[in-house]
């Protein structure tokens, strides 16, 4: 029973490869979710800023009656200055809603500031994700790692060769100095 389980099981190397593929897929899925979330937050914040930047208060959809802001109506009804166009522009101005009050404007300004801060944070998160992905690519790029290791190995081999040649030069200098000292010692009149 145990023999069959062992013979059909995955080898340790295959298990490591499977684990690496699974973890890569999980990391990719997590990054995609973060990316989608940050982009959604960025777009929602931008849409809210644009929506709150209207000059005239349009109210809710029940009191709106399909009306647009006055500025948009005036530009669409302008055809060159006919008398009929002036009358339609005057009717539009009389039916227009009043501009927003200061309280609503200050609320929308605060909302726009918080949305802008949210957009900045989202962009910073996206930039940090890009930096993380670049770093992961550089760390996991085997060709680059092998090239860096080869350059380091060559540099170390050059240093080893230079050090060995210096040691050999010092060794030969030391040998000649020792031989001269021996010659002087043995030729000395004080040594018998």
C-alpha cells in the first residue's frame, strides 16, 4: 500500500516546480486584483471630481425634468444672434436654477480635495507596484543574474591573478634578501 503511494507520488523537484508555478499564479492574480482596484479607485475619484465641478445645482433626477445646466443650453441654442434665439435664451435663463450656495460649494471643494488625495495615493500605489514588478523581474531574471555572476567571477579572478603575481614578486624579493643575508652571515669573520 505504501509502495504504491510512493511510486505514484510527485518527486521533490516536481513538487518544487509545481509550488513555484502555483505561487507565481497566485502573485500574478494578487497583483491583477490590486491593479484593478487602484484603477477603479482612480477612475471613481476622477468621475466624482468632474461630477461635483458643475457650476449650477442640477438637483436630483425627480426635480431635474431632463434639464441641463444653463451654460450647456446657451451654447447649444446659439446660432448667430437671431431674435428668436434671443427669446429662447431669455426663457432658458428665467427657467434656470440658481447657482450653488457657499455651503454646497465648500462641501464639494472638500470632497474634491479628498478625492484628489485619493487619486494621488492610488497613483503612488500604482508606481510602487511598477517598482516592485521591476525589482522582481531583475531578481528573478536568470540571464541577468548569470551575467552578473560571470562579471563578478571574472573580476575576482583578475584580482586573484594580480594578488598572486604580487605575492610571487614579494616571494622572489624575499628569497634574494634571505640569500644575501645567508651569504653575509656565512662569509662573516665572526662565524666559525
